[in-house]
């Protein structure tokens, strides 16, 4: 998989923020779409300054991106099983980016889309993606990713 293209697409869609913000569903997020609640504070972080130093470190942001991409790749593979490796490389990137944005629990809600992908019906899979709450929350991203999925 072209990780450079994947990384660039994620960065473009997520943006990058040095301070925590609430995402479209109200979860505390920082850097390039990294959920702050998913990252435990280092042992001994006792002051607000310690916490701010920890969560605003740009090297840590870059590491979170790489770690979160690995998690998303595993989530996409687990979600689609053997069908994942049979998808085109652009389709794989779309599914991984969705896993990055939505997490495993969010991706699991796309039951009809998964069935279409397993049947290699990219048009139907894209229609399912666009007919979702996700597409109303992040319409530009959804339209772009689903256009890539269609080929």
C-alpha cells in the first residue's frame, strides 16, 4: 500500500492542530485526528503544564500518526478479512482512511458497504458510504473517498 499517499490524504482531511479540540462527534482530539482519550498520560504528569507539554509535542504528533495508521490498517484488514487484500490499492487506502477516521467500532456499522466490498461491487459500496451518517458529518471527505472507491 502506498503509505505516502495515504498519509498525505489523512493529513489533508484531518488537518493538524496543536491544541485539543472536539471533533464532529464531540470527542477530544489533537494533532492529526488523534483521540486524546485513547492516549494515557505519562507517569508523573502532575501539572497542567506537564499535560500540555505532553500533548503538544510535535514529535509525539508524528508518532501518533504512524501508530494510528498501523491501527487503521489492522482494523481495515480485520473488518474485510481476505477480501481486503483483493481490493485495488486505492480501494484499500479508502477503507484504511475510513478506519482511521471512524475507528473499528465506527467501521463495523457499515454492514451493507462491507457486503458490497466483499462482492467487489465498488459502485454499491460507494453508494452505501454516501448514504450514511458519516457522509453527512464529513461530506467533502466522504464524496472524495467514495469517488476514489468507484475508480
